[in-house]
């Protein structure tokens, strides 16, 4: 059983953008949608918690929005500074934001609450620093559970469970629980928006190779010996069930929830 409190992305800083970035036209669609959802104007002041390398905040800042970012990873923030040197950032914990109450017109959180054990505190802090009428936006991500990618990762977790290990980050993935906490904090006017629904070609061999390189954060949570053993079993299992080089169209979707404070 993992006792990880938070997942920090220092080890991923060098390859994060290459493995997490959306295609340029989809990234532009997402920026457009966020701008619209924020009701953005250059005078608006928006914070991104878990800003990472700036793939969300950077394009918004380039549009003229006054952005601020915080993250626990100094290495990720260093990459952000190389890409967006004028975007102000702070090395800080989203569960204890170093800002006054009602300091921002918007707060954005993308693909981060599953990494934080104190996600309830993070939500409370996000609401605290928002001005009345401000927008809180957090992301939606999903993949086809029947894709080869999902099948391989599900089977790997079963192998780990057989050894009493749970390779799950310490935070929350349940949107209903997030919604409940936000409403208790006084948020209202919930809207949900899907921005992107697309497919990407992938093979079982590619997924296995990526897992063995420990690109994804859930693979960091497993002891090295157990990781090597379970990946060997998984590759043998996959070789019996899939043509490892057959191209599968992996469907994914990206969007976000919007709440008004």
C-alpha cells in the first residue's frame, strides 16, 4: 500500500512536454475554450495551481492574460521559465497558497488533484483566493477503457494488487466528490464542457515500452524489484493476447468543469 503524500514531478521535467502535450491545433482549441470560460480580459488575474511546465498557463499569458503559477517541482518551474520567462511563478504548495484572500479572478487546476492527498485543502485554498464572482476551473481527462492502453494498465494494476501494492496516486479522481466539496465551499453555477474528443494511434509495444521507461507517474510509486517483475509478467501476458505492433486508435477526451464563487 502506497503511503505517498503528494507526487512531485521533478523526474519528469525533461520529458514532460514531449509525453503530455496535445497536438498544436487541440492545444489552441483548449486555450480558446479556457479564455472564453474565464470571461478573460487583460486585466483579469488568474492563478494556475500545479502549473508544471506552463503548457496551460503559458499560452493564456501569451494571449495577454495576467497569469501566475505555483508548483511543488522546482525542476518543472525551471522548464517553464525557459519557455515563458515573463510568466511569474512560485514554488508553493496548493494546500497552503501564499496569497491573500480574494486575490484572483480565476483559478485553474489541470490534471493535478489525483496527485495531492490534501485535495480538499487545495480546493478550499482555491476558493479562498478567488474574488466573488471568480471562476474555478478544473480539468476532465478520459480514455477509452477498452483500448489496448487501458487494458495493459488495468492488468498491471491487477498484478500489483496480487502483491498487496496499490499503484495509485494519493489524491482524488471522483468528480462527484470534488463537486460536493466545492458546493459546500459555496461554489455555484456549475458547467461542464468537453473541448476535445480525438484519437491517437498506439501499439501495445509502444505502451509497454513507455511503462518500462517509467514515463507515467503511477509507475514511480512501485519498488524497483516489484516493478521489473510485474512488467515482465505483463509483457508475457500482452504477447499472448495482442499483436504487439498492431495499431490501435486510442480515443481520449479533454475538457473542464467551471464553477463560480
